C-alpha cells in the first residue's frame, strides 16, 4: 500500500490489521489485542477508515492517538444504525447486497464510488480482495467512544462519493486535528503522500 511506504520512509513502524469482519464484537476484540501487542514498542497511533471507525471507538482506549479517515466517529447518544440514513450516499448503498447467511457483499459497481480518483491498478486489486462482512452497525449508542478520552484526528475526503462529506466535516470539528483533502473515499490510493503526512504530523504532535 503506498501510504504504508510513505510512513515507513519517516521511520515509523507500521502494520496493517485485518479485522475478521465476523461481528463488531470480534472486530473490537481483535483490535484491542493488536493495540496491546504494538504498545510494547512505544506510543500507538491507530488509523481507521469508514466502518472501522466504530471498531476504533469501541476498542481504541489503550492507544495514544486515533486517526479517523472518512470514518464513523460515534458521538454519545448517537445510534450508528439510525445514522445510516444520512451517513452514506443512497446510490452507494445500492451496491451493498446481503446474502442468505447475513453477510454483506459489495457489488462490482462499488468501484466507482470508492476509487474514482485512485490509481486504476490499485483500485482493481482492492476490489479483487474485497471480503464479505458480517460485522453489524450497532443500534444502541456506544457508552464510551474512545475518541472522547484519547486524542483524535480526522481526515475528510472532500470528493467522497460513498460517505456524506458534510457528515465527515462534523466529525472533523470534534477532533484535535483535522484536514480535508480533495480525494475520493480511498485516500490511501488517491492521495497517499498527503494522507501519510497527516498521519505522521499528528502522531508526532500528539505522542511526543
């Protein structure tokens, strides 16, 4: 991933975390374990994208810095299921298909909503490796979102066709640091240098 290369060039130790997507509870448990492993080596910044902002808000309390990228950033008293109506582009939601087992799949049409300004080769690779997801969007509000007690930063994707940009801007207003980039929903591909710089700068500002 290009953004990982840019971060590594700044001598930050980076790793990607592949969530199980078997349930929200499983995702949160997995992320807590990964944060605990990483904490042995120093201050931990966790970056969450899109849905995984819910996971980070549930499981990020032991980190030193949270970065939300076009991500859910649940407020106290806010039902994420109720937020669905205004969070995403209705046309993008038509690309989500739930099978008989309850797993959510993205159709091929999702490509145009997620990667319309990304490198085509990287976009096709990402689509090829997409996975079904059983992790639920919770109806009940989160009791103690991690960003209320851990410094948080927010990156707004200004040309996002999947997630409502105005909703992202609201969340950015709650964060300690924020930046809006003119990019699609996947800045790791469409704006890797700017994304990596934001992560690096805010990590240094918060943890050192």
